[in-house]
């Protein structure tokens, strides 16, 4: 599982350079005070999923 194979809509533009028009996605997780950087949030989600898959 990597940023290039498993990513959210909000990560597509900064990761792959493909412009996204009016896409929304998960940028604010429980415990956060405000929306976060899409890639940082995506990394957290991928880590949580990987931990559950073990």
C-alpha cells in the first residue's frame, strides 16, 4: 500500500499532478483541530489500514 496505489481524491492532485475539480475527501480525522494536509492525512489512514491488515 503506497501513496501511488492507494490514495484519496484530495491526494490525487498533489501526488499525481491530475487536477481535481470540486472533489472533497477526508482531510479532517478525529482528534484533529482543523483540516490537515491531504498527504499527511492519507498517510495516517494508510497506516491505520495497514495495522488492521496484520
